[in-house]
C-alpha cells in the first residue's frame, strides 16, 4: 500500500522529535562523555534521513548538530580542510555510520552555502564550490542505482546516498557541473540500458537550465542540444515541443516527402542516442496506416529488419498498435533492434508474440505493473512493451537495486540466445503467477519454493523483470538448497539447469568453498586461456554465451563479493589488445575494480551493452567459469609470464588474504619474483 502524504508527514514529525531530543542530549553532555550519546544520535539521524523530506529537515538543523558535537573527534570536525574528491569514497565504500556522517557533512556545507549557517571557517561561496565539486566528481550517483559493492556493503543505506546527491543537485543547480553531467549521460546511454527513466529525468532538468540565459553552459552546448532534441524536438514538425495532439494534426497535413523527413529524423536520433521521443510513438502509430516503407524508415531498419517487417507486417502492425504509446515510446528502439536481429525467422518466436498480444494476465501481475507504472497505458501494453525492449536489447537488462544478478543474467541470456523460451517464461509468470523449471529431472515450482536471494519484492525493474525475477529468484535459491551436502560450489550443477543446456558442463573454480582459500590458480588460469583465448583454443569463437562468476572489488582493489556475469566473446580490440567482452547485470558496466582494472564500455570494440577488460585483467577477477570438457585447447602453450601477470593482479586484490600455505604459496611467490624480475 502506498503511504499517503499525511502519513509521511506524521512519520517525519515523529523522527524529528526523536532527533531533536537526541541533539539536545548530546549538546548538554560534556565533551568527555559525548561518545556515549553518539550511537543514539546516529540512529536518530539514519531514521530521519530515510524519510521523505528528511534531508531538508536535517539541513535546517545542520548548525545545531554541528554545535552539539556530532562531528567531534572525527575527520569531519573541521569542514574547512575537507577534500571534495574524498566525499564520494566515504559515501560509496563506508559503512552505515560513515554514510550518515558524510551525508550530514554535505548538508552542513549546503546550509552554509545557502546562508542558513554562518560558519566561522567556511564562507558561503567556499561551501557552494565544495558542494559543486562533490557533485562533479560523483555524477554517476545522480542517476545510476547502487553498485554491487555499495549494495553488499551498505544495504538499504546505499539508496540514501542517491537521494542525497539528487537533493544536492536540486539545491545548487547543475550549471557548474553540466559538462561532466552531459558526459556521464552519454556514457550511460552508450551502454543502451532498457530503463532510461532516470536519464530522461536528468535531460529534462538540463533542458530547463538550457533555457535560462543566466547559465553559462560552456562547451557542453552541443551534447546538451543532441540530448534534448532527441526527446523534445527531434524533427521539424516537433521542433518546439508542441504536444502530441498538435503533432498528430501536423502529420495529417504532411505529404510523403514530409513524412519521409520526419521518419528519417526520428530514426537517426533514436539510433544515435538510444533514446526515443514520445513524438516518435505518435509518428509510428500514424504510419501503420500509411506505408510499410515509411515505417521501415521511422524504425531505421537494416536490410534484415526491412525483410522481417515486410514478411511479418501484420504482426509488426499489431505490436505497434498494442505496445507503442507516448508513455512506452522507448520500446520502439527495442522493436527496431528485434527486427534487425532477425529473430522473427526463428519458428517459435512469431506465434509466441501473437500469444503475448492476447495474453490474459493474472490479477496479481496486473496489480504489480499498475503499482509500478500506473494505468496509462494498460498493464498489458506495458508488459508487451517490456518484452519488445528485452528482445531487442538483451544486454540492457539491469538488476536494479536488488541482489538478483543470477535472475537478471538468465533473462538476458534467454533474450540473447533463446528468445522463444523467454516468451514462455513471461507467459507463465504473467498468466499463471508460477514458473516451473526442472533440476536433474525433478520439477521445481516457484509457488512452492520460498526464501529467494532478495529479501523483498523488487520494484525498480523493467516490466518483464518485475514479474519474472521474483519467481526465478525462488527457483534459483531452491536449486541451491538441493545441492546442500555436495562437495564444491553448487553453481557447478545449478548454472546449466537454471540457464540452459548451452552452459558447458566443464566447471572450474579457484576458491576452496570450505576455507575460502585460493586453489589450483595456475591450472585455473591456463585452462581459461585454453578454453577462451583464440591463440590457445584453435581460434574457436565462443558459440554460446557462458555464465561465469567474478570476485567484485572496489576502486581500492578490496574484495566486495561474488557476482554473476555472462562471457560473450573474446577478440582483439582496435589496438590489437585481446579482450574479454561480457555482460554485467549490474546496470552500469563501467566500474573501477582497482589496481588499474577499469571496465570499458565504449572505445575498445565494445558492442552496445558489453563491458570489456584486457584478457589478463578479466581472468584476474574470475573465480568460476564453464568450458566444454571435450574442447581442451592447448593450456601448455600459455606463456608463464602471462600466468604470472594474472596471479599478480589476484595477489594485489581479492586474493590478498586468501593465500594458502604450502605449494601454492611458493608458486605464487615465484610468480611474483618472475614478474618483478
């Protein structure tokens, strides 16, 4: 049930009363005893900050909190010496107490900048510059969900960090950071995510600032204009953002040449940015009754896509009529890429989509979609739009702020490799509220399974994931439970059963499950090279995407946790460096894993949605992978210095405290000596 504004106000008032009482108590306590009051103070702040309106309320109390001694004895005690670049580190990597203190510190600076707090050592101008620099160096937090590292380390506190940065940006404005903001938006869009609501919201805000003559946008102008026009004024007929009804009337007055111009303009902008204007949806709905040739132009189709459209035009028309609306315009990009992929030529896909068009959804499924997206258009239209997006952008699936990387990876893999199976999963989930999978011949029902990885139902997902992921999550957890008592890692058995037959049965792991210590590292690395590196596997390209697990590390190369990814291919980049290209369900592949291991998302031969790393760096973060046991390659040909380089990366990161005694330790030491020599 969605809380009312009145109930939210009452909850905030209750938290503030507790906070004010804790502040008075701290202020009245002598310095030597303040540490005894801090726990209550931090808890009151955490509860207040998590409430709607809590950030503003704490900002108004910043001076009282500071003078009461909240920061006494901490790094935040002297705001005049704080360094903006370090703020993000505490917010990203700190525990709950650190996040609370850093958050209040930022709100204190905001209070000083706005003139509400006359601080003796920091001027309003200095404080405003500080907040602007903090925003500029942490722009990704404005519109990306928490990373795997943040989610594991901070739990629900990670969302507070996102709320803080949005609040700071709203208060100080974006003009001082527009260059970096536009650069970050383009970085995210180059990965072609399915969910772009947050990016669209940022572009809308930028558009407001763009119209303010008092704001100097500097060198960001061209990039800003391309982003804004992609949504609000893509073509001549939509130039001044006239509204859907006016635009539709203009289309009716255009001749074929004018419609051709509109179609080409929208297609160019869509494929350039990955964003779709609501006006594009109005055009597509209009062209359905006009010309398939113009429809193909408006979708920007390749020859394959045009052939699919002409061969299955009745289906495409029905999909547009049911799914494409101004509110779901983003699915147009998915439809275009679906047609270009040629998957309609796979025999089960066309009847599967016809079934999706007439699917009778359960009450529970409809309610879930209504709560998440509203009632315009209908839940059926939202789900169909989500299906088109996922089939067109299988590498754009994100797990949101949820520990469900396994389920997100499965959806992506099916959309990429087995689209009719994805359609079947959606049907079961939306119609039956149940998915049944088999594990070693025995059925597992999502309805009968309990206790998935996620503690609560996810709400920040695309329409397909919103319905399917909770059911998959229970099945995945049940498969793991059925492996209890078996030696080794359960993914050896779970991955092929959960993801599909194409997950190879050869399984390698470099961690002893019982002790957490590294094992067989040399063989682990050699066998991966022999299975995946073109120089050592007979130049055999990867046939099917393969599930794998990485040890996620933060920017200081410290171990965070295990994470599921998909290996897509290995190939030389434009500079001739052999790289592994992979899918990461964690919403944003561009992550700094420390020790120089920075995941690329563009500029290194990546296709949309792929992350990539040089081969040796990728292997250094790998802890499990699958290979065909009958295709061994040539592990003996892998140079020792290549193995040593990988082991060096492991030693300096997640393997630092996993070094066992004995033979392996000696081999690791020898590898280090060879690398240094």
